[in-house]
C-alpha cells in the first residue's frame, strides 16, 4: 500500500470514529426529551385525577346536603306529629316519618360509600403526586448525566477532528479530495477493505483486475460497484 493510502486509512479510521461519536451525541437531546415526556405524562395523569377528585367532591357535598335537608324534613314532621289534631293525621304523619327515615338510611349509606370512594381517590392522587415528584428528580439526575455525556462526546469529537486534520496532511490532495467527495455520499465508510476478493462496503465480488491493482499497490483503487476506495486487508 502506498504511503498516501496508508495515511488515508488513518484518516478514514478517524472519520469513522468521529461519525459514530457524532451520531451518539445526536441521540442525547432526543433521550433527554423522552425522559422529560415521561414526567409530562405523569403530571397530566395527576392533573386529570385532581379534576376527577373535584368533581367527585362536589357530588359528595350535594349528596350530604340532600341528606341534611331530608333530616330536617323528618324533624319538622316530628313536630307536626306532636301537634296532630286527629288520630288519622297522627297515623298518616307517622307513616310519612317512617318512610322518610327509611329513605334517609339509604341516603346515609350512599354518603358513606361516596366518602370512602373519595378517600380512595385522594390516596390515588397522593400516589400520583409522589410519582411526579420521583419522576422529576429522576429526570433532573438523568438530564445532568446526559448533558455531561454530551459535553464529553463533543470534546472528544473536537479532539478527533484535530487528529484527523493532522493525519490528512501527508495525503496527496487529489486522493484526499476524492475521498472527501466519497465520504460526503457514503457516511463513515468511504474507504473499506477488500476481504477474500469482496468489497466490504457493498459486499460485491471484486473484478480480477481490481484485485490485481490492489496487489500492485496502485494509488487509488475503487470498487466498480459502490465506488468506495479499497485497500487490501493484509490480516484477512
Ligand atoms: Zn463496493
């Protein structure tokens, strides 16, 4: 392999690392957003529960008022019983009181059952509120971690760019230009080894003349199929 190609191989290896690192770094803001979405979802569930609770509280209060009114009515009926002017009126009022009392017992049961449900709903709300709090602190922690990771990746990328520029210096300009055109199209794999007579970029079998060129160490050999720059992998 010519010195140019040796140097270009180093450049390609650095480009591949830069490409991977940049891809990783790009994921990080997305990850942060996902984490924050989880908190947002928990908050929404809590708000929903609070609304349901308010609604239920109002219903329970209505039911309680209904019961108080009904009880007052019974109290009034009892006063009327005391002032009954006839036996017939007395009996009719007594029947009415009994009927109303039975109705009130049913109302009482309803109020008690609603209050029990209300207690359960409050517990559920508290549980959701605790979930939100936990999610918030977890996300804050995770966010810090991810931001640190991002900074580290960015610093590493900057360092690799310097190394890459240094590594590119000895490469002949025309070869480097061709490589850079390719890397623009191919991402990180503009330069690939030929292993067992096949291009490792597109995995097509290489022509015998291409293999011969590679063995001769001709300056720039490209795959006839995908156009990537080839080198002989002497380890394979
Ligand atoms: Zn190829």
